[in-house]
């Protein structure tokens, strides 16, 4: 039996026809971005169910083995020289189950956005671009594409043209801007529709970013609602 991750759910209006599954960063939990929902301008969006799952708590090597919520282990500060492929793949399965759960509740994949911040961003890109059904969009905030070497061979054709919103702080000391830019460039070379945004901030969310995310959601979810 597949057990779904514990999560917070917020509906922007009754009878949602779209969903946003939002993945938090290392050491946080689903509450981290649930507070952002009231700040989004959803007036141009269909009713949305926001799903904020909690990652399991695991020892994190970079933090001296301290147990904290994490989608996968991190072995070094550069994030990419050695990666926790098994942990990433385990979280990929758990996140895919959440997408499938929303589909089973009557929301088609084309009306589902996968979002994430930092480590959650990495998982949103990893899972969303490998998912076998077309999603409405991916919001990738202050993170990077993990396991980039195997990505071209593992990506799903269904999401080859899925809109991707990528955002990064120009002064980010946690996931350096060059890490996000390299992921952006790789995705662009492979033909993905990446919308890149840089904000004058560190490892956080900028007020202008909130407005840009609102506009992105309105665009991709209205397209999904209009699709046959």
C-alpha cells in the first residue's frame, strides 16, 4: 500500500479544478510556504488546491548528521559533486504519488503545477520533468536540477514543452546563482521553455517574485483549464 506524505492543504475557493504541490526546502516543512498563499494574487486563477507536503526527517551529512526534514541527503556544499541518487529517487516516488492522488481526486495532470524552493526546487524539476503526464507548469525557486548527467536520458516527452518558472537570488550564498544558471542553461539547450527571473535577494523570496508567480499561475492554469 502506498502511503502519502503528510501535508497541509489549502483551497483558494470551493471545488478546486487545479492544484499546486509546493515542496519546501531543507530543514523546513509544509508550513514554510503555506503562509505565502494569502500573498498571491489568485484573482485570475481557477479555484486551486494548494498541497504542502512535509519531507521525512533524515540525517543530513552536510549538517554533521543532524536529523531534519529533507528530500534527500546533501554530502557537500557544492551540491553536485556527489549526490544522493537513492534519496532523490525515493522522494521522486513520494511526490509522484501526490500528483497521482490529485489526479484521482478529479484534477487532471494538465491542471497541476509542481513548485519547490531550494531542495524542493531540485525535486520539482527532477520529478516534474520525468512525470509521464503533461503538467501545467513547474515553479523552480532558488534551486537547481539534480542528477543533471542522467537527465537527458530519463526525461519524459510528455513534459518537453511544460512552462518552467525559474527564480534565483543574485546574492544567494546557499545555492549560488551559478548553480541555478547552469541548470537553466542545460534546460534551455534541451529545448525547455524556461522563464528566468533574478531578484536582488539572498536565499529567500522577493516581493516582486510573488507577483511574478501569481502571473505565471494565472497563465498556465487558465491554459490547462481551456485544454480539451
